[in-house]
C-alpha cells in the first residue's frame, strides 16, 4: 500500500498495514443438536429445563459470561457451566482504555447499527440485534445497579469510569444465578453423540489426560481463539477466515516518525483500490487522525481498517484540510508566498490550515515546493 497526501501532494511512499492480533468478535456460537436455540422466543420451553440438562459455555469472556447469565435467566433450572482456560473477563478489564465502552448510546436503530459492521451485519441485524440490542444492554446494566453515561460521541461507559464495575456486575450476577465458572480448563474436542448430545474433551492445565463431559447444549464463546474455530469445525460448521480489524496503519516513511504525537481533528482519508469492481463509500472516512511513531492512528484510520480489512495493502490518500477547496488552498498559498516573499519557507506558513510547524516542515520535505512555483 502506498500513502499519498491528497492536497499537499504528491509523492508516493510505501505503506503497509500492521494488523493487530485482535479480531473484534462479540458473538458466540450456540449449538443444540436438532433443538431450538435459547432466544427470547424459546423462553417458555427454556423455563422447563431440568437440572439434569447441561449447557457448557466455552470461554469466560464477555460473550460467554453474559451468555451464561442469559441462559440461566431464561432457564433457571438448567445446569450452566462456563469453562475458561485463563482468567475470566480479562479482556473486559483492559477494554475502552480500562473504562469499558459498554455499547453505543446514539445509534438505537438496530438496522442502522448493524450497517456499521463491515462483516456479519446481516446476521447481527436478524439474530442478534432483534433479540438484544444496545438499549437492552443499557437497561440490563442499569437494572443490575451499574450507572451508565453516554459521552458526546455515543460511547457508553460506567459512571465509575472503571471496567471493574462491569466485571463485578457480571461476576456477581452469574454467582447469584448459580452459574458454575471453572477456570484453568480448556475444551479441546467436541463431537456429537448418538443420543443427540455433545461429547466434550476438557483438559486441565495441570493434567495431561482430558476428562470427557456430555452436554445437552454448547455455547462456543471463545473469542478469536483458534481452538474455538476448531471446535466449531469439528461439529460441522464452516469457518469464514477472520480478518484483523480496528488496527493502526504502519507507514513506511521514516520522516513521519518526527511528527509522532501530532493530532489532526479532521482529515479525510481514503483507501484507494485499483481495479475495484464497486465503489465502497466506507473506504473514505472523515475524522480525527493521530500521527504515531510508526504511522497513522485515530478514529478515521481505525474505521478505515475495519472496512478495508479484506482489501488492504493498497493506496491510502490523506486530505489534511478536507474543508478547504483545492483552488482556495492554492490561492491561500500563493497569497502567503507573495506577502512573505523574503521569509524562509520553513519559518512561514499560512495559519488558515491550522497546521503545526513540524508538519509544515514535513510537507516541505515531501517536495510540495512546486505549489509555490508559479
Ligand atoms: C485493547 C482493547 C480494547 C477494547 N475495548 C473495547 C471496548 O471498550 N468496548 C468493546 O465493546 N470492546 C472492546 N474491545 C473488544 C472486546 O474486548 C472484545 O470484542 C470482547 O472482549 C470479545 O469478547 P469475547 O467473549 O467474544 O472474547 P474474549 O474476551 O476473547 O473471551 C474468550 C475467552 O475464551 C477463552 N477460551 C478460548 N478458547 C477456549 C477453550 N478452548 N476452552 C476454554 N476457554 C477458552 C479465552 O481464554 C477467553 O477468556 C477491546 C479489545 C481490546 C483488545
């Protein structure tokens, strides 16, 4: 991928995308063998579950713990066991910079919200959002004693500004409902039994030989763990290769490192794809951008990474002054040149652009001088 300054223009340098290892995955895969799922439409049936019936949840992350709570709420008699190989809710702890961005408080239209997911939006719209959307999430936490606030950009956080509030709420609710949480164990195999159940191979961290458990229901909520994909495959599901999302861009331009820390409140960034068969509007994003010591970050870049994840390693076009028309920009530069003809170029630049000096010098270094050469 190459990087182009749209206005100030004009050299291409090589850029490569640096994929973060995380893939956003809020869902879980619940399986029953020829049985109905635990959705709200299945509540009357679910309430009849007996304590002899077992739901095993693979993974004690946000999806697994919340899924277990939901199942136990719908079917209080059901035996619900969460198997977690590490520490439960460990990702929630670090989420949202330690504050935990619970959901989106502005986008309450489920259909519109689903459109913001580059991949899987159809599934989210139908099966997920109609059952449990952001409003339900906010109501649930409020009803369980967590005070929430909606920030200007729509992000919802606990008033405490601490992810521990969310963790404490989920943990105490699962304990109250009688969810059994078993840590230090990993589900390593899953196969259907002749009796219509799931035979699960569970390995303890301390023992080499696995124990086997028969479960009536299985919820795979293993995040981006390959083990989880393998379990789903063993049960006959096909896996769509995951792609990284919400990552920053690494720009192969050593001079950019000198600008590390500079923020631009509003730029227009476009991922240009050669030979694209269709125009994807989301490959242009307007918003704040931050220069890091390796390239670009900030909301506009993260959104681009999500939408462009499948087509990356192309050209990134960045317009640092999206609200100034190109002709106005040229005219401002020419007027400035005429007014300050005797000043050193590196010391004098138009204030209209709201640029910092370091960035101006960088731009000069990228050979934009020709713009001045009438
Ligand atoms: C730095 C950072 C900040 C983030 N901030 C936010 C935010 O503010 N808001 C937000 O909504 N999202 C945020 N996210 C994304 C969010 O953390 C994830 O989308 C969410 O945690 C996914 O939850 P999950 O339960 O699906 O998966 P995970 O949290 O990954 O949980 C899966 C669990 O399954 C366990 N597991 C895996 N395989 C097995 C197995 N075979 N047997 C037993 N256990 C197994 C794992 O140990 C893990 O604990 C952030 C992510 C990161 C990395």
